[in-house]
C-alpha cells in the first residue's frame, strides 16, 4: 500500500511551530505595537522560508514526515509533506506575508481594538493551516481543521458588535456543527471500515467498504467539510463578512475556505482514491453537484450590491471549481483543481484587499457607490481589474490556466455538459465583475465628490494588493513550481489507476 | 513482601477509616490538623492503589482474605485490572478534592463543623474505595451505605437550605436503590448459597434460566441505576450537585456515580456474565436508556441558567456514555466506557472545582454573571475552557478518547446509528459550553469584585491539565481499560 | 406454624395502618409494634440474636428517634399527596411486586433443608465454627470472625451516623 | 398455585410488607411517613432473609448436642448488620427532617416545593 518511503524530518513541525512561538511573543509584547507586529512579519517570513526549503526534496519525489504524538496506536498526530500539502502550504504561507503587511496597514488605519488578540488569532490560524496541509492522517487533519474554526471565531467577531457576534456565531455553528456531526461521523466510519486513518495515494477505503457504505461515508465527508462552502452549507461565508477585510482575505483566500477544498481534495484522492470513486460513480455525482453550486452562487453574486457580499458569493462559486476539477478524476481535472486553489487564492485576495482599501480610503462598501473611483484610486482599481480578469479566466491572467486544465479535464473525463457549465459560469463571472470595472473607470463620480486627486489607502495596503495582482499575472507566465507540484500530485493519485 | 505491603488491600480502606475516627480528636487539638490529615491519608491511599494496580497488572489479580478466612466463607478483597483502575481514579480525585477543600469550605460550611466535615469526607472516601475493592456482594452493600450516609450529611453540610431537601430526596432514592440491591443479594443467596462474587460467578451459569436469578439481575440493575443516576432515575442528582458545597459536588461528581457505574459493571459482567447479559437483552434496554440519557442530559443542560445545575444535567448525560459502553457489550465500547470513568472524573471534577472557585471568589452562580471573567481570572478560566473542550470531545483531550472508543465500538457492534447520538450530544455540549466560554472571553466584564487569595487553583489546574495529558498520552489508561474490558468480556473478570 | 401465619397477617395489617393513619405519633407507636411482632416472629424462626437486636434497636431506638423527630416537628400529616402522583407510584410499586413475586415461581420452598442457601457455605459455619473459633453461637462466630469485616463496616456505619448527626444537629457554641 | 402460596407464604408476606413500605416511601408527601415506610420496607426485606435461612425442623444456630438440624446462621449475621445500617439511615433521615422543619417550617414535600417555587433565595439561619 504505502510504497512511498517517508523521509523523517521535523521541518513540518517547525513550520507549524514558528507561528505558535510568534503567538507567545506577540502576547508578551502586547504593549509595544511595533515589536508585536515585527513578530508577525518575522514569523510569516520564517514560515515561508521553512516551507519553501522543503520544495526541492518534494520535487525530488520524496515525502517528508514525522509523528508528533501517538495518542493510542492508530490515533496519531502525524505530519507528512507530500506535493499536495506542500502546494497548499506554499500558497498559504506566501499569502500570509502579504496579508500581514496589509493587516498592519488596515488595522492601524482603522484604529481597531484588541489588536493583540487579532494578531495572535491570525498566527494560530496560520499554524493550523500548515497543520491541515501537512497532516498525515484524518485525525490530525480534523484537529487542525477545528483549531482553524475556533481561532478564526475571534477574528470574524472582532468588532464585538451584536451584528458581528451574530455573524461569528453563525460562522461557528455551521463550521463546528457540520464537522462535529458529519466529519467526525465519517472519520469514525472510515476507521471502522479501513482500520486506519492514514492518508494514502491510492485511498484507504478501496476494497474495504460496500458500495452503500462508501456512498454514505462520502456524503458525510462532503457535508462535514462546510469550509468548502458547497451548497447548502455555504451561508456562513456571506455571514462572515462582518469581519475586518484582512480577515475576509484570510477566510477567502488563505486559510479557511482553502482548507475546506484542500480537505475535499485529500478525501477524494487520499481517502477514497480515484479508482473507488470511479467504480461507484461518485466522482460524476460530485462534479454535477459542484456545477450546481457554481451556477447558483454566481447568479446570487450578480444580485449583490455590497462589494464584499458579491466577492463572497464569487468565492462560493469558485471553490466549487476546485471541487469540480478533482471530481472529474482525470489528470487534467486534478491539475486544474489544484492550480485553481493557488490562482483563485491570489486573485481573490487581490479583490478583497482592494475592497478593504476602498473602505479605508472612502468608507464605501457598495458596488453602486463606486462610480468613477478608478480615477481617485488608480493603483487599487488597476489591481482590482487584474484580479477580476483572473477570476473570469481570461489570458494573460493566472486564472486562465486553471480554467484551461478544467476544460481539458472535462473532455478527458467525457463529461461534455461540464463544458457548458464552465462556459456559463465564465459569462456570469464576467457579468458580475465587469460592471464594477466599468463603473470605476468610465462613469463619473456622484455629485459632491471631487473627481480629481489621488486618494489611495495607506501604502501598507496598496503595496500588498499590487503585489498579489502582479503575482496573479506572473503565474500565467511562470506557473513552474506549482505546476510541477501539481504534476506530482496527479502522478501519485493516478498511479494506481 | 513485607507485612505492610502484603496488607495493602485492607490498608487502602482502613487508613481513611482510622483517619476519619481520629479527625474529631485531632481537630480538638488544632483545627489545622484535619485538612492535613485528609490530604496525607488520601495521598497514601493513592500511592497504595497505584501499587496495587501495577501489581495486578504485573502478576494477575490480587485476592486478599480478610481475617485469613478463605472465600467464600470469609470476605475477600479483590484487586484486578478493573477495580485497580477505578481505585486509582477514586483515590486520585479524593486527593485532589482534599487539597481543594480547605479553600472553599471556609465560606460554605459553618466554622465549627469543619472538623466533622473532614471526618465525613474520609468516611465517604473509605466507603467508595470499599465498594470498589470488595469481592463480596453483601460487603459491597455495607460500603454503599457508609458512603451514602457520609454523602447525605456532606451534601447538607452547606449553608443553603435547598441542600437539605436535596439531601433528603437523595436519601430516600438512595435507600430504595440500596434496598433493591440487598433484595438482589438475597435472591442470589437464596439460589446459590454464597455471597462471594467469584463464587457466585462460578455457580450462577448452571441456573441462568431460573426466574430467581433473572429477578435478582433486575433488582441489581434498577438499584444501581438509581445510585448511578441513569436517566430516568436521575431526578435526585441535579439538586444535589447544585446545592452541595463545591468540594462535595466535585468529589461526588467525579467519583460517586463512577463507583456506582463500577458496581453495575462488576455485577452485570463479572458476577453475572456477558452471555447472561446478552440473553436477557440487557444491552438493548440499557442502549435505549443510555441514548435517552445522553440526549436528555444535554438538552436539559442547555436550558439551565445556573451553572452548577447545567453541569449537573451534563453529568446525567455523561453517565449515559458510561452505560452506553456497557450496553454495546463489545471490547472497544466497554474500553470506552471504562476509560470514560477516568475521563469524566477528570473533566467533571475540574469543572466543578472551577465553578467552586468562581462562586467562592465572585459569589455568582448564574451563567449570565460570568461575562468577562476571562480577563480577571485567566487561569481559572483556562482550566474551565480546557475541561469544556474535553466535554465536547475535541481531539487531544480526554473527552475525545472515550467518545472515539464508544463510537468505534458502536460501529463494530453494527449499531452505527448510535454514533449520531454521540455526535449530536457533542454538538449540544458545544452549544452550552460555548455560550459560557464566549461570554467569559468576549463579554464586557460585569462589575464583580474578586475576593480572597486563592490556593484552590493548584489542584484545579492539575486536574484540568490531566484532561489534556491523558488526551494526548492516552495509551496508558486505554491499555489498562482495554485489559479490564477484555477480562470482563472473556469471562475471566474476577 | 399457625402462629406464624397469624403474626404475618397481623404485620400486614399494622403496616397498612402505620402508613394510613394521619397521627404521626400513632404511626410511630404502630411502627414500634411492627418491629416487636417482627422480633417475635424471628424468635419463632430461631433467629434469636436478630430478634433481640430488632426488639432493642428496631423497636426501641427507632421509636425513640421517631418520637424525638415528631416532637421537634409536628404531629399530624397534612393533606395527602395528589391522586395522580399516588397512581403513578402505585404502578411502580405494583410492577416491582410483580417482578418480585415472579422470582418466587422458581424459588426453593420455605424451610427446605436442601435449598442451595443452606447447602453451600452455611454447613461449614454450622459444623466447623465451634472448632475453628471456639464460639458456640454460630451467629456470633460468623459475625465476629468469618465475616468480621462486615461488623467493622457496621461499626463504621454507626460512627458515620454519629458524625452525620453532629454535622446536622449540633448547634453553634454561642 | 396453592403450593406456591403455602410453600412460600413467608416470602409472599415479606414481599407484601416490603411493597407497602416502598409505596409509602415514594408516594407519601409527609417526610416522616416516608421514613416510616422506609423502615417497614427494610424490615420486610430482613424478614425475607431470615425466612431464607429457616430450615424445617432446624434449631437455633447455637451448638447443642440434641440438635439434628440447625437453621442457617448466615442470614442472621447479615441481618444483624443490616438492622444497624437501617437504624443509622433512619437517624440521619430524622436529623435532616428536623433541619428541614427549621428551614422551611414544614415537612410536607409538596409545600416545600411550593415554598421553593415562590422565590425566597436566602441562606438559612
């Protein structure tokens, strides 16, 4: 079964530990904001370097890993760095650096309260994200999945207004409720059937379960990963908009939802395995189910006037692309899925950053208020345009690459209706992003507002958002490392096919 | 073996008894002696019980003949894996609560009665240890009554008048339970002529179809379920836990129901055996009751506004978990059940100790009054949070371990539909604990003035920390529990 | 045997009267009578030690305690509990009765010398206790020696009850 | 049926007494009545034990040269212990009743419940 030899390495533990250490330092330097924020930045940079240092070994085909604790034999907290996990970790840790700068700008500009708690929660969330990325078994994944939920609660409810608390409670109810009810149930059933929780390239359930049981477990898994925001468990995501914008960026691009889809990919590839899912036709079912979410969420997004709400529904729709890709169970589909994780990450974080920048600079939140804003905030809106184009999937933006592979995947898997879904959704994406760009650049600002003069948000915000937009652009031309990692993921997953 | 170590089984019970008798005298000399005596003697019993358990693990069950009369003529004390395990749990919690007691009873018990309190405390501990260690059913009854009587007075020792009626109700139902128990003993004696558990176990299988045996089984089960507060026989419990002094609720919540659970397991699987329990469909009845207990306990807990009441109803639900493993009757589930005896003792002990600290320092018992306390009492609240997470069953805490084994055991038994019950109750538990945790950390602090320094924190933190330690390094208790479970199910229980 | 049957029937009547009457003091006296007749019955059943204890402890001390309690509280029982409650409790009691009687269907007859209860452990007490302990009264022998730890437990119970009373009733030294 | 009643008359009466007591324990509202019921209940169970130990033609379990059969001494021993336990429980119960009377002014369960429901949350004494 597990023919892959695991190279012992504590690097994943360090990657997780570094931001935990930062939590302590942040708490200790509570009274000194500069020091506090220095620790955040330092931790993010160190974390990224640790993650990046693992790239060569993984590209070599090695799998790094170690066992942290054995609770009882069979229940372990253990880490394993494979291509898929590294892929996710690389993206998340890179985005954390950028988000940290942006956070500092945003939080200082808005003079938010409880800043120490904010940075601490952020750092824990990143640790837990690494934990999910590097988890070697379902239990480890579950633990870190829950930690993410718990430590993002104070972030979502940061403002502590009744509205914010209500949103945060809804967030917690959906995520914690579904994972305790369904994900844990699925894990128990998986353990009972397979006798192990260890991820494996060929899946661990194949040959151990009846068809009905496989379907039951699969449905439970999908219902349990509400973080992937597949309908009908999506409404926590718009509710979580009450959070400050950098948090939304974290939720939508870096940690939370990406963890959800990452878990879905893990379950499809490493718990069930392509063969089992293809045998019982679950891949196809999931693909069509994801298509449903793609279309419906896009249509809802069209009708949102609040910019962040529109972005939120866009995320719901885009996440289902990722699910769709892996559900196609074909090499190109999986490549597209994995690539979309990172490309959507950069695109969406740009969009949220710009939304935050607009808010900080003008306190505007609605699409209908954005007339003519392009002239006052040229950098921001240029970045927005790049991000939106990437979302729609038009060259020369990174988003095109993943769409391209998804189309290839649909053809390989012989699911031509999926092509229609992709086409329709591209049109819908264009339908809800292009009007914003049009308003910003081609309409004149409302009366009473000066049209002239640059009025950008603080540099600490504008620079990160420009960077992410440029990365989203750059990834079209140099997808190298990510594509190579995706290739290894595909090779592993389809090896036993 | 020296004369001391060879007599450890009896010393385990006699030590607290002697200390209980001496305390009233010592208290006359100096009021500071009784608490110290309580701590020292419970520490000694803990040490002894650990030694006994490890001896039992190394070289098989220890049988100790009291007065050197061979069983079944004389009374026998037995330390096997199961009883050794429960002894350690009881002795440990007794020590922790003994450390904790001096801080809280100052406020809760009239000054002139503190000495009596310690004497009764030691009697309660002696009774509980006696129930666990004895291998004779009638002797078990005597110890049940010792622990119960001491318990009734301890519950009523506080200043709340509701404690009196709570104690009286408990006395009535507890006596019904104990009397049912001796009816069961009488019926078994009628058809076997013996009172020794091992002897009963060897003589019963021939007459398993006798109606007398069936009835005895029914009386044992009902009587012990009353002591155990198994839903719907739980009605005495919430008032008792709510109104008793904190130290008493902590000890009783941590050990009282656990020992009753031990007695039920011992009688149903060790005196009777697993085949008999299966043949009378004992499992299905218990399954329904335990699931009802788990859900009802959680639902009732949610609707409470008093935090002690909430914890008490949560105990009703947790008792359901212990019984659930017994109902499923397979090794994995029974392991879960036994490990939950330890785990729930730790979690609920910690929670009641925390609540005791809160009440002691702020005088608040209502959940709404806890807002913002996370800032003024960080360590206490950290202990509370850890124990709450454990109650929910978050991995890396002890609560997860027991739920995991119960859930996997349920699937093994082909009763996968029990898993949702466990999970739904986890969610409900999350609801009622989250409500508090959120208030503690996010609420605007109410105007409470904290009074008094607190030495209560040390034992509380130790217990709370163990919730995590045994959640991470679960191999040790789990392996012991698994050994005990396989012995029970393999028929070699005694 | 006729006297036994008669005594047993009287016991039933007294028991019913004792729980039925409203005057608690009368109930207490009836309870004392109940214990005394029980003691007589036990003497008839050759359980002399037990009968003696019941007469002194059961009939004596309990009655004294009861009267003490009544003198500190009140003498009359108020309105009876609601009818519904009574019906519910009656159902529980009848169910328990049914279960208990069910057991008798397979129980050995009263007084059967070959009943298992009299065969397994008891013969050793009967035949050996006088050699092994040197006490002629087998009950004393078993009580003090074979099952001496029950007696220790019993003593502990008394001590516990004493401490309970101190805890519950002792007044402050003012 | 006749054999059941005649052969097990003692047991049947013991059960009847036990259940009368049990009923009083759980159905009566007056706390003293409950304890009276408890005593009847427990003493009836003792009767049950003593009856188990009786042997037709047996003599009291005291060594005696002319004895052919002895009654079983073990139930006697157990009941000696149990009587003491029973009295101890009764004593504790009465102590509680006295305290309840002092705290609530009544010893009727339903009235106490009423008093609790009508508020008054204070410490006694």
